[in-house]
């Protein structure tokens, strides 16, 4: 059987990113394809089968979010060895045909009579997507039974981990176009989009933080993109980084500081007995979540046996939760033990790298001795709440509000002090790039500018004393760095360099603290004739 081709006019249209592309009047299925098709059901009834999943929802109005269009740029294409956009567009259009095929007028009539009521009523999914041949296209007057949709495919600025594409679905039966965002992992084997979706669903259920609404997803590669993907509803407004470049007023900055503080408190309101990663364990249509230990073994390794099986130094997940549940210190000891076991598994003769993990375990014990590991409680931490991941909307009266929080790839349950990193970009150089956890060393400095000082004060009044207890003190800043190392371990030679720099910084801090304590303890013993436990004394001290 000959394979049909896309119509020539459609291929020409795809060369222009601004062209609106019409759905075909009819999709041709190859012989035998119908036996591979199954009906799409509402999202609440979907099972995680590894096939394409579509949320069947009512048509809603949606405002367009911001995008940074760069059609000519090939930087990301070269850096990540990904399909060039001009070719990738073809695959996206193919996916759109699958997710939004023409709807028959009969289906629409059924909905108007109180039928299924779903916008995607009657959709089919197939392992093979039929393509158009030029002979299959029929004049509109000959196909009155179909309502066709149109798509606008737009290249958007992606992130380190995901390629981002804008999709506008123009449905003649809808009140307005539907604005969507397609996220595709740049390196599929390193990604876990199922966790990202689970986290978004969890946050939506347990808070009022505005997050993207999931429309469709496929966690496997049996689709036109040949990669996992997630389709989200596009959030109204523009990212805060772009808004900053357009010069926000002082009043707008004050509003953002207050709303960022409220969002960070909502993250702290989502608690869990153990640190870890959110995963969906939905069964029989009842949505549920669990929190699993952080990954140690490489994602591409499915089966392997440890050479060393001591209870603490175990890279597998089987006993990790047992230690996670005891205390924050036990969590750190378990993580560094698991990383040490992984290093020895990879290279049994290695000495230096396992030794680093042993030093990090000692560091965790020292932090615990100084009272730096907090209250043994855990909450959800975004870990990348930077301007690029915050959507805002400026209204006609110049008021501003946060319309969404993006990029939950790094969100995890973590000890409370981890979520208390100060958003220094509110009152410092907002153009400074980088990781919010890496650039907080100067965050406690009082701004000389009165307006910046007011922004800092508003944020601090919003979050309160419990948050501020962990925000600025150097020992908690270092504890946050330790947590990041515990989660990610070593991924490169540069990582080892940063770990060594961190250990040197901690050693200097710890030495100064111990010497200070010894001096105070000696004076106290001489004056009172008694000694005190270091931990009890430390809890009364204000570092």
C-alpha cells in the first residue's frame, strides 16, 4: 500500500511560523488502522497506559501568554541535537491532527441535544496517523458534515530541560481560540514528565497557587513527536523577567513582593512526613499521590545489582524511606550513603569521590550539632521561583497580579529551611541570572535605596518570623546547598569542584562556630561551675 503524503499547500504553509494552518477536511486511515483505535475518555477516567492521553474539557476562553519568538535561532537545535524547528513543526501539526481532528456536525448536534458534552467527543487515537494526499482533499461544499479547526504553531523560548512550542487552536464552534503550550523534554531518557504532571495536579488540589492546567500528555515515544510531551493551557500575561525589562513601577514591585511572599507561604503549607519526589498512584479513577526517594541510579539503567549492601550505604530505594522517616539528619546520611554506594558500583577502585560523600555525611552531622537542620518537618519547595518562572499581568489601571507559576521540574518535598530561600531578586539586581539557591549570599544586606528597602520590608512582613528564621542566616544558606548536593550528587567534574568549594566554606564556618562556643562555654563554666550540653545551649543562641 502506498503511503499518502501531506498536501503541498500545507507543506508550504509550514515554512511560515505565522501562517494559520487548516485541518484537512478528511483524515485518511490506512487499511487495518481502525482495529488499533480506542475512544478518548475524560481525563478523570484515563488510565496510565503509555498511550496518548487527552483531557476532554469544555471550551474555555484563554488569554495569550507571552512568548519570545526566535525563528532564525538554531542555538538550542545545535546544543541539544534536536530536530530543527522547521521540521519539528511538521511533527507538531501531525500531533494536532491527532488530538483535534475534524468534528462532524452530527457530533455537534448530539452535544446540543445533551449528548456527551465534551469538546473532544468522538475523538479516536491510533498508533498510525493517517496523512492527507492531494486527491483526498475535497471542496468545502462537498463536505458539509465536518467542522474543521485551524492551528498556529509558534516557536517559544524553552528552558534547560524542555523545548517549548506555542499552539493556538482556532475552533469555529468555540467563542475564542484556545492558547496552549507544548513541552517536550530535550533529553527524553533523562526526563520524568509524569512527575511534573503529578506535581502540577498535586499543587492544584492542595493550594490556590495558579499553575498550568494539563490538557494532554504522553509519557512514551509512540506518537508523532517520537518523544514524551505535555500540553498545558497557556497562562495569561507575560513572564516577570520580561515585565521587569519594561520597567515596573514601585507600586507594582510592592504588589509582586507581597504576592510572592503569599505564594511561598502556600508552598510551606503543603507538608509531608518525608522528603522526596511526588508521583501519581491513581487507581480505579481515584487520584492519589505518593512521595518517593530521590533518584540515585542513572535513568537509563533499569537493572543492576549493588556490590555493597550495608543498610545505610544503599543506592537503591528499597530502604531509603526507612531512613528518610527518622529525621532530617538521617535523610542526609542515607542520601550520601546511597551516592557513595553508586560511586563504588561504577568504579570499585575509586577513592576520591566516595571520600567526598563521607565528608558530606560528616558535614550533615556537624550541621545537626549546630542546630542547622531545622525542625525535622518537610514542605513542598519549588526551588526555581525566579522571575522567568512567574507570569504576571498588568491591567489597564496599571495594577499588576501574578497569574501563574511555571516550571515545576525541580519541585520536591524538602526540609522546611530549604523552602525559605529569600527571593533576593526583589530588592537586589533583578537582572542577575542564575539559580535562586546559588545567589543568596548577599540577600540579607539592607538596600541603600529607600524604595528597594520598602520592597524587602513588605516581603518580610508577608512571610513572617517563622520563614525569616531560616531565610538569611549563613548556616541555613549552607544547609540549602547541602540539600541540593544530596539530591543531585555529582553529575560532572564541575560538580566536584563546587562540592569541594562548599566543603571548604562549611569547614571555615564550623571552625569559627566551635571556637566561639568553646570560648563562651569556658566563660560560662568558670562563672557558674557547671557545663551545658552544646545542643541545648545552641538552641538559645541567635547565630
